[in-house]
C-alpha cells in the first residue's frame, strides 16, 4: 500500500492536456460540474472554456457562481468558440431541493453528456449535519449526489442516443484517504452513520471528521462501481471515480493550523488546483475507458488509470458492499423525494 500512497502523492505531470480536445469541438455537448465556483471545479471549467460546450456550474450560491463565471471570462483568453457558462442552483445539504434542481436543468436541456460530481465537504473541523439530520460528509458527498445523478438519468440516456459510444459519463470524487482510513474490508457501519441523524451525533458515531470524510469517499467509489454495473450495459453510460490528487483547496485549509513540521510536509505534497482539474479532465475524455472497457475505473493523479491500494476493499466490492451502500443511500433519501 505504501507504493500506491507514494505514487499518488508524487505523481507525474498530466499527460492528457486541454489541447487534445479540439477548440470548439464540443458545441453540441452539455456538462454539469458541481462545486464549480472554486478550487478544482473552477479550474476544470477554465480548461473546458475553449471547447464550445454548454457548461452548468452547479452550486448553492448564485453570486459566487456568477463571480466564478466572470473570473473565467476575464482570466482566460477568449477562444474562437467559447463555452456557454450557466448557473444551476444545487444545494447538496438539502435533499428536498435536489429534484427541483434537476427539473430546472431538464427544462433547459434535453441531454447531459458529462456530470462531474465534484462538490464535497471535509472535516475537521466537524461538518454539521444536513438539513435532514444526516451526517454531513455522507449526506453531502454521497447521498445527495446519487439522488441528483438519478434525477438526471433521462438526460444522460438521451445523450447516449447521438453521442460517441462511451463518451457519456458520470465522474465521482474519491480520495487518497480511502487507502489510509477506509474501514477494514470496506464494511461501512451503517448503524453508526444512522446514529448521526436528527442532529444527534454521539461518540458512538465518529472519531474524527477525517474518518467520516474517508467513509464518504469510499462511498463514492462504491457508487461509481455500482453505477457502472447498473447503467453501463443497460444505458451506455460510463462511470469513473477519481482521486484528483493532494490539491491545495479550501478543504485542505485546515492544514494551515497544524504544526510547522506538518505544514512543511504538506507543502511538499499539496499541488495547485489546476493539476487536480487535469485528473477530472482525463476522466471525462480519455479513450482508455468505455462502456465495455474499464467502466467503473479508478483514476489516479493527474490522469492515469490505476488501482486503489486497498485489496480488502476490492474483496468487499466482490461481496456486495457497493450494492449494499447504493441501496442504503436510496433508503436514506427515499423519504424526501
């Protein structure tokens, strides 16, 4: 596992670059990027600006999204066929609002070619429960994105009718913390997670926000695997999970409060958000994955197919842990839709 940790902490430069997508070549394609007003999501939009696609920046704050759009337009040379950038309201903290966000999108677009489920939260400090009282990491990082993706299935399926085979994709966000902190065998303690509902987070639930974050990233890996199984052969949709890399974002800001030694080590291991965006770019466009080839793939920084170092989790997937998590998420949001 150390070899995997080292490989992901000190990766080679990106091999898949924006110039491999011809300018203006995506004018008939539609993308959604969640969490696109900052960090990796914002940098990904910058990389895609020259493609001519229609890109929805999904997030809770319209002023922040609009500011991000202005930042992109002012900081990026105007291409011959710039992307059309739009705001889509999305509050992953409130399950009752998710289907309305998908409906707003459906009222404007018939198709969706790529969905990057990029948004997420990370503690410490502790992340508060969602509006439905669900533990914050698992609610915002897993349950709400699955509901959002499910609600967008009609548009994803519509895109497969005319798109190049294997080009309609859903990208899920993993993390190196899976290898470090995921539970043995990938067995999630659902009773502990459910103890965090209704705001009652007890000692039986969490040991640290970082552990909860790791479980949510494991959950995203599970959702990727299960989506590939359910939607690949049936609908022609590709599912990919990415570790974007150890990237310097708002979610890593807590590191600034650590000791000088810890901060020094992290300074060697944290990279600029633009490099993480290249990982997501690769996941969205590489020809290394397809409906019948590497569907459900695990992508490492900064854009290369690989494997997670946790062999016990792969064994857990083989024993149905991914299916179990998917079905649990559906039960958790079922009351609110």
